[in-house]
């Protein structure tokens, strides 16, 4: 009689609001340490810069400027970073007004990013989540496809979209040159193999096909000012932190020709200034405003007491005018808090 070995029990994902609140501390290190090879420059030495609560390895910075963990968390650890509430209830993540704003601004972005694509073009959204972009693609008459690691995330996605569930892009097994465009909208920083993902994107794009990559900019004015309090660090889910120059280099090395850069995002940058500024205050919970904006179950309790909620809202409103001005200034200087690159696949 054979005996099957029991599979190790899977650890339950941590509640999303607790992940948002994890502390980050700056590390004042003078010497580099040995780390796993950098996917951008290949370096095995990097300088520790941040310690993240609950993560054994520090965030390090390579000579190329990329921030990452000294050792990439394994697949089981990564699963604990994405509770169902991260994706929201089916199709909805934020409170109604915020959800409407997110989708409206997203639709405007999509119009500019897909301009020039032929009618009916086949477009893939990598890490499609709850399908915000997929609905916009379908509305504009494109053949909308998505790939996502979480089946839960896709429960409320647009039924017109063709979605595959896969742990990574190559596991979705798309055909050679299948797509006219591939979009990675604030996804690349979450992936353990960003280089492999872009190489697979090139394989499934037709020659001259369009690649759209948006990530937080680790070399932005906002990141430099906020340091360990930067909202877009999103520990521990962001595995990589790309400065613009390193992202350009990665896109070029994986077979793409850069066509344009975009440094202003109404959906991302002003809020980044607001939440980063509030994260610098020790009397307020880390990423507290972002937590308040999330949709709660009908029987869910507020994440903070009434006094804390009022203080968070008032502080955010005080920072709103400055956040818009700062976002415009950093975009004009081409140092936006988030950056979007548009490239084409080289033959």
C-alpha cells in the first residue's frame, strides 16, 4: 500500500487593510550585500534601502537603480499577499463615486493608448484583474483578451472578454504573433519575472505590435521626496521598483522600440502625493485614506474609529490642491510618479 505525502497547508492570505498598513523603515547601509541576480543588470550585489514589516529580506537597490527584495518571495508567499478583498466584490473595488472616477479616467487613458489600432484589433490585458480595461476595450470594438492569476478577481469581468487563468503569461499558452497590442497596466512591478514576461509579450505580439507598460517611477520626484513613506511602494506586493531609465533599458533588451512616454496620470499621481504626505505623519495610519476608499461588505465594520476617519479625510482634502500642482510640475519635468511607456515589437 502506497502512502501519499500530504501537501503543506497553504497559508491564508493576510487581510488587505493590514497589508496596506505594514510599516516600512529606511536602512542606512554603507555596504552592498550579496543578492539574487538582478533581472535588469545581472548584478549580484545591491545596497539595502528598506525593511518591510513581515518580510525577512530587505528591499535593495542595484547599480542600475532597480529596487527589489534581496530574494524574490516564493509562490506560496506571494499568494498570501492577495486576499479576495484586494480585488473587491465582483467587478467593484472602491466606493461607488471612486469606482466611477477610476473607470472614467481609465476609459480616457484607453482611448489614447489604443489610438491608431485597426478596428477589431486583438488586445491582451495582462493581469486584467476585475476587467476595468477589458470593458473599455470591448466598448471600443476591440477583440478583448485578459490573463489573470486569480479566478476570484475575474468574477465580475465583462462577459465579452476572453479571459485565461494562469500563474504567469507564458502559462496561458497564447499563439505566436496572436495579438496587435499587449497592455501591462501597473502589473510588471508585481511579477517575479519581469524580463520573462516582456519576452513572452514580444513572442505573442505580431511584428510591429504595440506594447503598453505602466509602472510607478522609482526615480520620480514623488518617490525621492517620500522615501519609505511613498504610497506606490505598496509593500509587500510590489516585487520590483523601476526607475524610468532601467525600464527603458528592459523594454529595449526584450526586443521593443520605444515610441512614447507619458508622465501624468490623473488616476495615480495626485493621490500618490496625498497618501505619501499623510504616510509621513506618525499620528495617522499608513495608507489610511486608500483603505477608506475601498468598498466594504454590507456587514463590514469601518477600518478606523470615527475620529481617525475624519482626520484622514480632512488631511487629504488639505493636500488635494497641492497634489494636482505637484503632479503637473513633475510631469513637465518628466519625473512623474508613475510612467507609461508605449513601444512596438521589433521584427
